[in-house]
C-alpha cells in the first residue's frame, strides 16, 4: 500500500496545531515548538536521509507502532509530542528526554547522561536555547492559545455567580442590603477564572 501524499502546510498552521496538541497532551508548547523547529523547521514535507518524515521527523515504522500515520500532519505532531513525553517520563529531565529523542533511550541509559555524540549534543543545546527564548518571548501561536483559553474561561462563569441588578425603588436601599450586594460582587469577582497562564507553561514535559 502506497503512503498517503504529504500535504504542505504553512508555518502558522503547523505551529497552531503543535500548540493545540501539546496543551491537550499536557506538554509545554514551548518545548514542542522547539523540537519541531530543530527537526524540520516546521515543514511537514521534510524528509531525512534515514527515512524520517514530517514536522517531528518520525520514522514510519515507529509511527505505525504508535497507531499513527506519519504522513498526516495531526498524527505526525501527536506522535512527536507523545514520544517526547514518554522519554521525559522515563528520564525525568528535559535534556535527557531530548537526548533520548535524538539518540534513543538505550544510549541515554548507557551513559546515564546526554550521550557524547556531537549530533546529539548539538540537538539538545539548540532545542534548549529555542525553548528558553520561547519562554521569554512566546510565539504568537502560544499567545493565541492563551487568549482563547482565557475567553473560554470567562464564558464559563456560573450563572448563579452573577450579581443581580439592584432593583429600582423610590425608597433608599437599606445599608445592610448595600453591604450584602457589595459582598456578593466581591465573591463573584473572586470566583471568576481570569488566570491567563497556560496550564502546561510551567511544566517541563
């Protein structure tokens, strides 16, 4: 059976897809974007001399074992993030997870450190540099995801937490009623989820 043809996607679409899947999988989108940048320059039609394909340069055989189609943009991205997450859980370190992503977990276990391979050391160093830059200056795709999350949270404020309008009356509103209304308003503000931080932004995985 012939492999499905690769659909070229523009960089912004690729980045947005990476951020979406990273967040849904509990992985910091900054590290996911950094891996993709180093692996393929965000190009889904990238090919390596070793046969790796797509944005995250997956080997077709590895992708199939994961039940994914490496020629699909979504599957390729999910596969790359999934594999990094597996390596992170295995080694508990960003640098070691990246080293395992590049050189294989067996070599990381062998040295119990980043293997002394020039390619792997450069791979880890470049991704970590990009990662720290993205943490300091988030990519527009990361900002867009944060804004969308914030907007969604605001819409989810419980209806019973809303403050009722003060009824119009000819007589002045009693002081106790005003205090109760103020208390209700304060409680409402406190329950409104205005947190703008991405859930995974502080995670290493």
